[in-house]
């Protein structure tokens, strides 16, 4: 645990000095700001919840692309190898980075969710809409974590620009499949878009969060397997 905390501290420091930490937080918070501003425009036909869901999805996709770039840059510059050479297990390296990314998600999604609720709340009048919105944000956060785990895999395999491009393409493909088929892992976004009319928002969001966290675990195992074989 000490090594994981140390790696998380190093990862946050690296992201801070490269301004990527600020960029990640700005993207997530910016989704709430953009939804607040855009939803008041008379030409916008989407409901406020739909505007926020769309903005948050775009922000998470761009953030995942930045995470893929970060892993690719860290690998190419030998910083991951520097940790491994000092007897830090590769599993601890990956876990530390994921802990750092979870911290960034929390820092970004909490204010973003507050802004999103201020955007959605004038339309959300039911007594269950507040818990439903909170559960939907939790589900959206689990989707972001899965996207970050996928970004880690791609960043460890590809150079920075290809890793970013494939990550964005993967996020777009998942969003398109979600729009057509409505898979449960994306339930948080559909609940956000459907408030206040969404049915069973808490149950749907928690189910989606659970399934997406399971997917995140699988992707984390894949990332660890790639990291174990990577030439650092």
C-alpha cells in the first residue's frame, strides 16, 4: 500500500507538472459549465439533462485520450521503467496510477455534478430525482474509470498520437452502440438525459455502475498483463 501511495503521488506530480492534471479536471468541470450555458439557448432542442449527458460524455472521451497519451509518454520517456528499476512491482505502478486517476475523477466530477444538477434541477421535480441524479453520476464515473483503464492499455501499447486516436475512436464506437442498443453500462448517461421522466433511475444507474466496474476490472487486468510484458 505504501508503494501504491508513492506511485500515486508521483503520478499526480507528473500530471501536475505537465498541466495534464489541470486539463483533465478542466474537461470534467467544463462539461457542467458548458451544459449550464448551452441549455439556456433557445435554439437548443435537447432537454437540460440531455445536454449535460452529451457534454459529460465528450469530456470523458477527451480525458481518456489524455490519459492514453500520459501512459504512452511515461513509457517512452522511461519513467515507468525508472520505478520498476527501483524494485517497485509493476502491479503497484499500475495500481498507483489508477488511484491517481480516481482522485482526479473525484476532483473533477464532484463540481461537474453540482453544476449539472443546477442545470437539470429546474426540470427535475420528482422526489426521487435527486438520488437518481447522484446514482447516474456514480455510473458515469464508473464509465470514466473504464475508459481510463482502456486508455492505459492503449497507452502502454501505442505511441502517444495513435493511442489518443484509438481511444477516441473506441469511446465514439461505444457511444454509438449505446445510442443504438442502449447497453446497461451506459445507463447513467441515459438516466441523466431522461430526467425527470427516467424510470427506476437509481436501480438502472447502480446496475450500470456495477457492470462497468466489472469491465474496468477486466481492463485493469489486461493493462497489467501488457505492463508486465512491456519493455520499460
